[in-house]
C-alpha cells in the first residue's frame, strides 16, 4: 500500500516538473521571437511549425523541433530550456 502511494506521488511530481519545463520553453520561445521582432506567422513560414502550439505551453516537443526553433530564433537550444530572470521591464539579466 505504501509503495503504491509513494510511486503515485513520485509520478505526480515528475509530471509537474515536466509541465513546468514545457511552460518555461513556451515562455522562452515567445520571449526570443518577440525579441527578434518576428510574428508567429513569420516564424511559422520559416520553420514549417505551428508556433502557437508550442507557445501555448500545452504541447511538448521533440529535440528536433527544439533545434529548429533555436536556429530560427538565433539562440542556443539550451537558452530555450533555461529559466530566465527578468527585470520589471522584461529585460533578461
């Protein structure tokens, strides 16, 4: 009984962490897209991807998709995974 409860709690924690990572990547995609002054439509034309799907934070992505986005946003893939610290005026520090 205790083992089952522990495994359930462990899976729930892993799922929450995954959701946080997906949302972080979504926020970073949107941040760097706006920083590069690209619309979702422009980035979609360049990549062939549905950008709103990834910026919504409701869908995860493959490493290939992450690589394509980083290339077209002119950032390292790791920057899309990182937690950014922002000032009040939305500038990364």
